[in-house]
């Protein structure tokens, strides 16, 4: 049974040992990033609907203990994904930390003695998330599943089973109960249910481990067979997972800008132009902005000149204009006053975006090739910057300074009156990543 | 939008009017049957695991109000399906009442003013369950989905949305949040997770309606489109549902015997032989028992002579022997003393089951053709009975007397020390089916 996925996952949990300093550092950064975006999303309409339904749930930075881990993780997980500003793992097409961190944190606060296992639980959950996501392949996503939610539930079931140090029978049952709850449809994208689906996965993982601990038994391996998780969710019916904690933790991408991923490279190039002083050229109304991206990279940037913040996130013109003009693209770029600003709109109208006609040597794919932003005057290029790696991705990791800036920005949005919150988050992150 | 499933379901809810007396009577019987099997399942290992995880949940016959509708419905729904003795709808391949009754009852006890809407909520939920199940077709089940759970979640979301009288926007969102939680794998069959999946559907429906009432919004129609519920769960991508309350309520099959469905017709024939006095012939050790069934009807009867109760449920020989010998096949047939009884085992060894070689005019299908049980002595038939309709099915509905007997049997199993429980269940059923 060890060569079946459930056996592999249990073996990973039991054999984990101490995490390396580099892994612990990334766990700490994942926690900071997740708490930051959770805070920024705390007053979003979807989070308010959850807080109204479950009024006993408090914010994770409030001193009180949660009274109920399941609804707490549901609310926190949803809030963390509410702005779609949380971390991403590219090849598994999932947002792992918005599911895992809330689930682990909610349970650990209720179950004495689990504090030292939090970082390990995150590492196990992330390795399962990445390993299972990669095993499923793109057919899973293509079918219409929300992989963050389907795979996230199983990953959370593994993480909480590790946190609670379940024995083998219960650990395998936790995976099966989690898989029994796997769901979440792309049909719900563009609505409040998208972030909810992340929260549901967090909650499902907790429910799974708790029930398994109470003696609720499932099959020894829920993944294999004609009617198992892999086959039903469009994966290969029998497979070995690649479970690699170091690689999984190092493979997270963290968003630097609160907008559609496809705008991230253009925005990063625009910020570098600003930093180089080139944005002064925009004072001349005849200066144009040209953005060249590889084929396929405009697909989701469907908005021309936005009227509201949620549209601005999908406008290549607006995001580049704002970044050129201010040198940043934080949450305040999407408040009504910014979107309505004649200055940004005036520059946005001078931006032209186009996909390059050939893929070149780099091939096709939104993470391939490079993006170039040029300032053009009288037919000649006055300034130009090219960006290859997605900012925040493993190839161009978010710096500690940028993560600090994101944290401050998120706190200013979600909890502006809380004192010393950034320091508290940093302290909570250290405690989360502590390796007992 | 009205011709989309979500619009059709909302229109059904708003246009329902008073239920006919015949429909109300069937709702009352569905309630009695569900409470009976829930009671019988109250001490099963799966229910005990839930009660340990959620210790605040009380039995539905206890006078206290539930403190939390979600975990209450999870526990009650699981208990109702724990013995696989609850009602079934054949063409949609679902167990509807074990999902719907617990969800409705748990919410109605917490929300003042909903009592008069319980029967309507059940009727709407059941019509959605049957309509959606029929629309999905067998491809859904064939894929490996547990339809009771996938479709049940949406049906429960509709039922609770009706119970809470949600407006159109919230009603449609309730369907979408329910669909976001649809899941449940046949891989978990044969384990405690099968009944859990029914409970999860009940819980999901409540969560959906509560969140939608709090303002959590989803798409106007979650069912249609490439990534909608129908397409992702193997249904036709665009369809109109057939939503017919009267037909749905009249279409329920209720189990008379606590064993695999494939044994029901042989057992019914055996009981009629017993009633005709023919079982006296078994005193002669040379009397054999021959059971002839249409092709395919032995598929799930995989156990020859059982050693334990859970095996006995899948033994055609044992169930027929017990029914011939005692004239009944209640829950006590599956306790250790019965299964170990030399008398029943002795008769069971004389039973021969075979599938008839041709389907004949009736065609193939487990609900087609007829089943014949013969007592044979010296090569000649001494007694013979044939059964065409499944006992308890719409073609041979359970009688009130048989339902009473089932109720008493279930109470003796699940709550033997509770006084007057049958009378309380009948009174609760009348209150449930009341049409305000």
C-alpha cells in the first residue's frame, strides 16, 4: 500500500524530520503573505457575508481563541482568497497557502501541544498540494474544476492529519473524508463563491481529520481505482506522487501587485521605468507607451479603460499607467478615487498593448518569453525595459522589503485602526514557522 | 433566465401552492421512514464518530433545540443513511430523504416561522433531486460519483432556500453555493464514508442557504455552461429539468428489508411462502430452495454463507433462508446471534440462486422481469411464488402496517429505552407534513 498515494503521503508525514532553515524561512514568508492578504480581505463583501453567518468567528489577529475551528477556517480561508492576492503555485494551478494556513492556524489554537507541528503540517500539506496537482495534470482544470478547492481539500486533510499526529489508519481515513468533500466549480469564478471555495477546502480538511480521529474510517487509499479520486477528477488512474517538501515550498509565487497575473510583468517593467526616472517623459502628451507581450498574454486583460476597481484589475492600460506614474501598484490603485483619476486615465489612453506575432525561441506560455515596455516619442524609443521572470515567482522572488510593503498596504486596507499589527503578524509568523 | 435550471427551480419554489392530500401523506410517510432508520442508525460506529466530534448534537427526538443546524444535519443525515435502509429513488439513483429530512428539520427548529414550510421544502427538494438526477443520466453515476451526495447537496440547497423563503437573487446563489460543495465518491462505498456523504450533502445545503441569505452571491445559473454543474458532472451541458412534485413524491421506494436491494424480491417471495404455510416443508431436510432471478440480479449478492451481519446483507442464501423460516427480515436478522444460528445456516445451505438465461420479454434490468422462489422435493415443486414488483416500490408501495412494523423494529434497535417514541415520531411526522 506504500506505493499508493495515501501510503506515500502518510510516509511523508512520519518521515519529515526537521525542516531546513531555508524551508522554515519560506514557511514564515508564506504565513506573512497569507495573513497580509487575509487582513486586506477582511471587510470584503464575501467575508462580511461569512462573518454575519458565523458571528462567533474572530479575526486571526484578535487575542481570543476560536470557538470552532471549522467555521473559523472557512472564514479565514475565504478572506485570504477574497482579493485573489494570495500566493499561487503555477504548475498545479492552485492557491495553496490561503487553504493551508487558515486550516492549520485555526486547529493549532484549539488543540494543545500542536504548536510545534504547524510548520511541518504546512510543509506536508503543500507537498501534497503540489504533488497531487502536478499528478492530476491540466485535464483536471480543463474539465472545469477549481483545483485550489478540489486538491486543496485533500492537502488540508493531510496537513491537519499531520498536525494531529494521526496514526496510519486515521491518517488514510482523513485523506478519504477530505476527498469525499472535494469540489468547487470554475462556473463560480467571477463571483464571491470563488474565494469561498478556498475556505470550503480549508474547512473540509479540518472536518476530515477530526472525524478520522474520532474513529470514522474510510478506504485505505481513496485515490486509486476506477471510482477513486484520481480517475473521477480526470487524473491518471494509478500513479505515484512526487512529494518534495523543499521544492514545493520554494515553488510558491507571491503576488506583488493586486491585479490579474497577466499584468504583472508589464507592471514590473513600468515600475522599473519609473525608478529610472523615465516617467518624467510622460509630461509630454505626445509620449506614447508601448507594451509587447508573448502570444496569449493578453487573454485575461479584457478591460480597456476601467470604470471601477474590479475592472481596473483586468486592464493592462490602467495598471501600466498607474505603475509608470506612481512607481507602485498597491491596493490603493483600485480604490474609486484612483480609478476615477484623470491623470491615470490620461496616461492609460496613451498605452498600446500587443502580443508579439511569434513565440520565438522561448515558446508559447504565459510564463515564457519576455515583456517589454517602451516610452516612444516621435517614432523613436526614449526608454525601454524588458522583464523575463514573473515578479514574485521562484525565478524572481519577492524581497523581504517588498513583502513588508505589501503587509503594510494590506493592513492599511483591512485593519487601519489596529495598532502594531505588522509586528504582531511577524511574531505570529515566527511562531508558526518554529520547528519543535 | 427562467428556462435555465436555476430559474426553473426558483419558479417551482414560488409557485408551489398547497400540496395535495396525497402528497402530504407521502411526505408524512417519508418523514416516518427517515426518522425510523435514523433512530436505528443512531448507535452505528459512523454515527458514534460524528457524535464524538460534535458532542453538542442531540438526537432529533430529544426535546432540546439544536444549537447548530449544520453539524446537526450532518450527524442526522449520516445516521439516516448508516444502515442503507432509507428510501431510494430508482431512476435518479439517489437516497433523497436521508439528505432532505435532516436538513429541513434541523433548520426549521432554529428559525421561527418556518414550520409551515417544511412539507413544501421537502417537496421542492425532492423534485429538484429527481429532476436533476434524471437530467444527469447514468453517465454521472458511471463516472464514479455518489449521486445521493452530489445531487443531494443541490436539492438540499433548494429545499432550505424554499424553507427560508429566499428572494430570487439569494435563491440562485444558494443553488450555486450548494453546487460548489457537490462531491462524494463511490470509492468510499463499503466504508463509513458512504453514509457520511449523505450527511455532508444535508449540511452543504444548509450552509448554502444560510450564506446566500447573508449576502454571499454566486452566478445566476450554476448549472449551464462549459464549466457548470451539468457539464462538469457528466450531464448534458444545457437542459430543461422536469420538475414534478407529485410524481417525485410518489416515486420513492421504501426498503422493507434491511439488506441489499437485489435480495428484496427473493425475500418478499420467501415471506409469502412462509405466510402460505409452505415453510413447514423445510422440516424435511431434503427440501431444497430454488431462487430464479433475471439476468444481472445476483451481481451484488456476493456472499455465500455469511459470518457477520454486514456480510449477511449481501447473501441471497441467508436472507431467503431467514425470511422463509421466520416470515420476516427485520434488523434482528443481522445481529450476531441470528447470523450464527445453525437453523438459518442449515436452510441457507439448501438455497440455490440462479439467473435465468434469457431476459425474455421483460428485458434486462434489475427492476424488470420477475423473481421466483420454489420449494423443491424429489425433483418436483412443492410450493412456488413469483414476485414482479419490488416490495416498497411505487408499484407495490409499503403498507402503513409494514411501515409501523419497520418503525418499531428500528426503535428497538436504536433507542430501546425511550418511551412512546413511535407515537412521538408519528406526531413529529404530522407536524412536518402540515401544510400552512
